[in-house]
C-alpha cells in the first residue's frame, strides 16, 4: 500500500485538484515547479539554514518522565512548541516563502484558525520583506487575540472573515477568493496539509523534518529509530503529516490521529471528521468532510481554533479509510484536563490543539515497554485566556 501522493495528486481515492478555472494557472505553476525547486541544492541549503538558525531546529525530543510514570508507558514529546513563533507552522511557512520568492511572487496571502499559521506567515513575510494579508474568522479573531496583535506587529494586515461559522473554513474561502482576484503576483501559503494538489504534498514535505528528526533523536534515546506509536492532533493535518511521514511505510510503527470531538461526537458540536465525515470536496480537494445529506458543509466546533475544521487533509482520509491510522476523538473537557495535567507534571503549558493529543492516555492503555512519541505541536501562550476562563484561574 502506498500512503504517499501518487503522480496524479491522489492518496488512494482522496486528493486531486478541484479548482475553479481561474485558479488553474496558479496551481498548475506550483505543481510543475514545486518538486524541482525543492530539489535545488540552493533551496535546500537556504531552507535548512533558516530552520536551524531562525526557527531553532532541531526541536528536542523530550522524555516526559513524570507523565510516563503516571500512565505506565514511555512517553516522548516532540517539542515543536519550542520553535520560533511557538508551533510547527513555521516549518511550512519558511519552505513556502522560499518557494514564493523563486516563483517571483511579491504578495502573500494566508488563512489562519488559531493564528499560529498567520503569525508564522507574517513572520516570514517580515523576514523576506513581502506584503502579507491574513484572513481569519471573526470568532477566531476574538478567541486568539494575542496572535492577532502579533500579526499586526509583524506588519501583516488581518482581514476578518464574516461568513458561515466565522472560523477557519470561512477564512480559507476568503483567501481563495483573494487568490482568484490576484492570480499573477500572489502566492497563497496554505497552512495545513489541505487544499488542491500539490499543497498537501508540499506542506507534508516541509513538515516531514519532524519525523526525520524523531528518527535520529529516538535512536540516541532508545537505540532504535522506530517508536511503537506516533501520535498527533489533526486539524487539517500538517503536524500529523510531518510526524508520520517517515513512518508511513514502517508497519511496526502504529499511527494515532487525534481529532476534536468538541462537546461530544454526537452532540452536533464537533469536528470529528473521521467519524462524522463522508467523501466530499472542500477547498480544492476530495477528502472526508462533515456535510449534510445534500452535501452542504456542516459547521464544525471545537474549543481549539486550530482543530475547528470540517475536513481532514487527503493523506489522513486515506490513512483512515485504509485503517493505517487509528483515529481517536477527544472532547473539549478531556483536552483541557490533559493540558493542565502537562503543566503540573512536566512544567509545559501546551496549546489546546496539542492537549487533544495528550488526552489519549486517559482513553487507551499502553504497555509499560511501549515507546509513544507525541507531537507537542504548539505552546499554550496564545490559549492562556481560554485556560483561565475554563479553569477559573
Ligand atoms: C499548535 C497547533 N497545533 C495543531 C494545529 C492544527 O493544524 P494541523 O492539523 O495542520 O497541524 C494548529 C493549527 O492552528 C496549531 O496552532
């Protein structure tokens, strides 16, 4: 079984590029060039250098001793939270800004949910001196205020998306609309492993540095490159894709994908796409999608802005359909509790997105000898207000 994209842009039956005719030249330009550009030695050199000196990679692989003791298994945290700007999102934006420059683009647009991708995009635009416009749902603007301020300080224009649930999906719609209107000079930096081919593959390749590092880091800790499990939360699926990438074809490594159940999978207020989704098309790709009987997209809900998306990237839809990954759904309450637990046991305040991945230890029993690597995709600074309100701190 192949879990990577094929030459037509599909993961099994999912993926492809379902785009309006007006976007075709942009997407096709990228499709024809992305692998060539990524293979250029000068590109690789600049990418690697910036990941090292600017982002601060490699991010540590940390053995979480007290957490491991509590759950009687060996838990390692891949510390993407320690990256510059506080999450894994910067790996992708560094790659895409270098891509945009080589394609001669001068204007950058992006969508953001939790604001981490918006901040990461505003950051690389400042670094390269390019104009930056970030679309963000009005609800997310309210619940992620610190990140909105950061984007503005970095010189970006933040445009509120006022339609639909006023969250990530709607911000993505606005960004696509902008791109259609500005096809020549603009590059759209998509922030997750979603969108029309080649985006899911390109984003996955930029994020694959995560599992590339886990391999040699785990070898140092445990004498083996392969853990028993790799675990990550899934919004669109970019930190997950990067965490799984070099393990996709290692059958002894089990994959766990953690989705947001919101108020409960059956509550009507959820973002658990693998359970609630059916095949459909969103934002240019065929994937699993939460939708009504007549194909209208269902509004997703999660306490975490970064997981509040009605679909998953096509790679994850394929991993779900083939059974390669086990999907678990975590409620708001379970995630918040797991987030606070990490604070108390390890002195690390995680992003609420990452807290979803941590919450699986209350649901699933691992063996004492199991090595479980969890992607700690981001830090909790942006979520302090949410934690404060939730726990009445
Ligand atoms: C810290 C963090 N983790 C995870 C996610 C989810 O995105 P993805 O599924 O693309 O990794 C986000 C999205 O904003 C995020 O900010």
